[in-house]
């Protein structure tokens, strides 16, 4: 019980500035996620429309944001710039693109050809098919990507604390290096809560964006075959 | 822009090679274990809102644990070196894998499922013969992402004596006043490794889904 | 269909086998089994930053010279190194008296006495934790504050009290640990009235980056930082003796007591003598030169250690 109180004290301690750092953390994460979602979606659609080989190239290039550890990406950006928000946002952006891109690509390619052919038969143009049929049907996977990216960006934004731009990572870092559990938790718990919040928020957005027909179809049908059948 | 020190690279060729091999071992073993752990979890929680939210929530929280704290926690049980590094990496990879497996399985059209039940397939047969094959693209997308992510994340193994490319990027690079050469070398080795592993997985997926190839033929 | 399911497993198994086989191929080279160490294996750890890596290499190579089979492994923090040595995963590593006193034992900076007293207290407390603290080296990696020549000229800074007067106009670069720790920035505030206009919170390895970029005027420095010599920085005097002199940061070898007890008398004596003779060489000047070689000339820690020992360590046996 006292650990809870100590953690709260550490969070509200002006030295740690929990609320201010939370705000910075959210701003950095939101900027990175917004950019990553826009880029990932656009490239994912593009990849689904070009050939497999070209898609592999685009996906591979985007994967650079993950294969190179984020702190190294930030360090590389730092080598050519000074400290500030951009190196951190670029590093987080690179981390966020691949799940959105690959899941968008996989989702659109997985859309039933019959549905696409039917829409074409109804006179829909290519962009209309994309907007009204393919993207809506790919929503579950696209959002799976966005949710994964959101959680990982929020978690990794802790690195921003190492490059002078603040965020909850600063509190985590000082807790780790001074070996003060309550300070570590005062940084780590809000990060975990933000991750859960992001997960829930995008879950709700996904539900809102899923076409009603699809929602109904899922609900009406038995989720999984029952043994009694 | 600081220049690349080629002499450092040639002096450390053996070290670079050894670290790359360590890294490959870390990535392949931990991704393999993570797949083996996460896919059954994904199967178990599919289509059930609360278990799904719990599983992804827990995996998400695991992902937010700072690696130094994670390793300090694992140390009394697993010691230092390869084993705790793999355990940490497996925990970090669960999120993507569980989610993509469950979402992929949920994406199987209900009609298809009903038809298979109607044909007299048992639940296990429906899962293995209908649902999993149809969800394979989403599951493979998850495995590809997990593998590629683990290539990047595995650099934290250096914190617990697990070696790998993190030793070039952190100890030789960042900790020595942003010495760019080892950072770039580590990044390039990681990237080449990720491309090769990703290519292997794409080929594996093509072999596993012959119907997808047939379908794109008439596109 | 079962064929379909076996294939990824087979691929995985192949990948596993291949990686294990590759791992097995790259074992370390054994030490010279002659000498008092008679091939006994010693695992030395470092904490990942240059100074720690250099000292660990010096210990390991000197021990190899005495016939021990010493290997160096890199770890990421004090907590992990301390956990690993108590767990028996490593046998020895270089630590600072100040870090042991404050971080590991959780003592307060205001409790700290002279360097000798702090070391003795650390050694006594470590003995109760299954660890043996061997005598420290002469160099002291103490806390300092350094400011740019420009700031020093403009504000006529000589001492930390001068800094207290001018700090409202200055920007400080430091790591999170120093900014929040009792004996860090809070102490500068309470004892010298230091209150900076802005504090840039960076990783310990990036402290000098804002100075190089012109974004900060002052920086939290360690006595052994080679950047103090290469950048136009002036170390401020501690006119009250509260900050720098407060807690000593001398380097000393922590050895697992269980490991020491397992050695023959001859091997144990040789190990203690070897570490002591390496420590004797580690003056402020020497360690700073070694770090500069690693951080600026980009020489490898193992080569730097090798050369240094070849030049300085005469055969004592």
C-alpha cells in the first residue's frame, strides 16, 4: 500500500513532473503515430496494387524502421542534427510504419475477389471499390496494425527521455539509475496505462469504422462451431 | 556528417561476424519460441472479446516494461547471457503474434465456417483445415513483423550479457560518444539479416498458400 | 494438410539447429594454463561504458598473464552487475565506491566520510552480501560541473557559488540520475543556490552533445571525462567542498567471496596481487588517457588495455 502512495508521490513530485512528462509523452507519441498511420496506410494500399515483387521491396525498406533499433535511428539522426523532438519522432515513426503497412497490405489482398468483382459489376470505379469495399473489409487487420503500432510507440517513446526531449522515460531512467522502485513505477505505470488507453481508443475507433453490415454478420453467425452441432 | 572509419571495420571483422551470428541465434530462437507460445494463445482467445482484450492488454503491458527493468527481474531466475535475453525477447514479441493470429482467425467468413461444420468436420478439423489455412496470410504477416521487430529489439541483449549486434551499436557506438561507424555497421548487419529472414518467410508463405498464387494469376 | 503443418516446424527446427551449430563454433580461446592461475576460469564483467570496459579488460588481461582463463562479458547496469555477481553468474567486476555506497547500499550522500571511510564501510557491507571488496585504485571519478569558456568569461565563473549567482541565465546538460539524486542537482541547489534557466535531460553518454551544439552552457561532468580536455570547458571549483568532495568515486574490484574461497592460496594471492598492481597504475591521468584512446581515437578497449599493460605492468613474480 505504501508503494502505491510512494509511487504517486514520486509522480507528482515537481522534480519528476509526472503530468508534464505525460503530456510530452502523449504529444511525441501522437505525432509519431499520426505520421506512421498516414504513411503506412498509403504505402499499404500502394503495395496491394502493385506486384508482389515491388511490394516486397517497399515493405523491406519500411522494415528498416524496425530492424534498426529505435535508439540507433535516433542516434543516427542526432549525428546530423542537434537534440530536439525531431530525432525522437523520426525514430518512433520508423517503428510505427511497418505494422500498419504490412497489415493494410495483407488485409486488402485478402479481400474476397468475388466482392470486388461484384462491385465492379455494379459500376464502381477503382477508387470507389477501394474506399467502399476493400478498405472497409480490411479494417480489422488495418486496426490490428494501428493498435500494435500505438502500443509500441507509446512504450518506445520512453527513449525520448534519453535525448533531451522529456517524456515519461525521464522518470523511468532516473528510477532505474538511482534504483528507486517507486520512481521507476511512477514512469512505467503511466506508460503502461497510456498503452492500454491507446489500445482501447483504437478499439473503439475500429468498432465505429467497421461497416454495420459486417458487424451484424459477425454477431449473427456463431463465432466458432459448437460441439453440440 | 562524420565519416565512416573503415579501419575500425577491418580491425573488427571477426568481432562483427561473431556478433552477427549471436544476433541471428537470438532472433531465430526467440521468434521460434514466441510463435509456438503465441499462436495457441491467439487461437484460444479468438472471437471472444474479454479474453482477447486481456491477452493483448497483458502482452501490451509486457511490451512497455523497460528492458533494463525486465532483465533485472529475470536475472535471479535465468542468470545472464543467452537464456534471459531470449526470454525477454519472447515476451516482447507476443503482442504482434497474438493479435494477428486472433484477428486473422476472426476474419474467416462465418459462412465458410458454417459450411465446414455442415460438411461434418469436427471443431478441431474446422480449425486446422479451414480456419488456420484461411488465416495464414494474417498470421504470416504477424510472424514477419515479429521476426523483423525482434531483429531490432534483440540489441537489448547486450544489457544482460547476451551479446549480439547491440554490443556494436550500444557499447561500441552510442557509449563511445556517438561513434558512428559501429552504429552503422550494426544497423546494416541487422538490416541484411532482417531482409534475408523476411525473404525466407515470404517464400515459406508462398509454399504454404498455393491457392493465393492461383488467385492472383487472374488479377 | 498435415504436410502443410509440418513444414514450418521443420523450417524452424532447421533454423534453430543452424544457429546452435554456429554458436558452438565460436567459443573463446583458453588462457595460458601456466602460472599461479593454473587455468582457473574467471568471468569478469563490465557495465558497458568505456571506462568500465577498459578497467575490466585490464583486470582480465593481467589475470590471463598469471595463468587464469579470464573472459569479459558486458552487462547493462549496476543493478544487473550486482545481481549477476551475487547469483554467481560472474566472478568479478569494477565498481565505484560512491555507486556502491549510494546505489547498492542505499546510503545517503550526507553519511559519506573520507574516501578511506567510505571504502571501509562499503567493504564491510559487501562482506555481508557474499562479496569481497578489494582495495581501490587512486583515481577518483568524482562529480564536477563544467561550463563553456564563453559562459565562464561572460559571467566570471570560478566556483560553484559563482554558478549559483549566474545560473538563472544558463542552460545545464545532465542525465536523469544526477538531476534527481540527493547528491546531484538538488544538492547544487540547496548548497550553492544553483537554479538553472533550463535543464536538458539526456542519456549519460550524450551529456556533451548539447554543449557541442551550443544548446547548453554547463554540463554535469565526471572527473575522468576526456571531453573536459577536448572541448572548451572549464571545471568549476567547489568552494564549499560539499559537492565534489561529498562522495568519493574510486574504482575497486568487487569479487565474489565464494569464488575467492574456491581458489588455492597461491591462486588467490596471485589474483589479489594482480588486481592491486593494475589498480596502482590507475591514476586520474592514466585513466583519462586510456578513455581518450577509446572514445576519441576509437581504439578498441582490449587493444588499449593490452598496450597499457605491456608498457606499465612489469613482471612482478
